[in-house]
C-alpha cells in the first residue's frame, strides 16, 4: 500500500482524521489532537497505537487499524509513489513535453496535466518515449524536473 492510498482511505473514514508525514512516521491524529497511532517509515511492521483504550473508542477504529496494518506490512520501497518528472524541451512556461492522451502525439505546453494531456512521466515512461520515432527530441538537451517541484503551478 502506498502512503497516499492509506491517507486517502483514512480521511474517508472521518473528516476528523489528519495524517502527517514527518520525521519518518506516518502519523494519524484525531480531532486535531496528538497522534493516536503511527506507522514507522524506517522498517516493516512498525505500527504503534498510542493508547489502546482511547484508540478503540475512535470512529471506525477497527478499519483505521486495518489500513495502518496493511501499510506497515508493505515493504518500504513500495510505500512511496514512483517519482514523476516534467520534461522541459525549451525555455518558457509553455516549453514542456505534453502528450495528447487521445492521439498519443507530442506537443509543447505547460506543466498542467489535464484529462487531455499527460505532462508527468515516470522513468519507465521516459524510457518508452525515448524509443518512439515520432518524438523529434534530442534527449541529451532536454531537462527533467521533479513533478512535485514547488516552483511550478497550474
């Protein structure tokens, strides 16, 4: 299970659940209070409940525990989302590789991914793009920027 999947499932249980990913922990809080449970990001099976009596009284506590247990059992290298990159083909805010989802054709545009254009690519997808003969790029001259880089907004 990915951290993002666990967070989504936990927040779906109740709007009062919060998730914090800092200091190497996947920390769950309830109603803005200190953590009620956490999964250690440093090793597998590292799940801890702060106070069992209080935890058991939380809404959907059994489901919460099962989500966190699944995350804790997940190998460390499978918890993170695979990094994605923007492919910058020339300077300017419209200088990024866009692939038309319906036709597969290349165009240049912004980093904003839509239902029509794909702009974020994994390393595997980039390798596949490099093999395509219909994308006339000098791959030695393009630059790759992490898709979560905070300087780019849609």
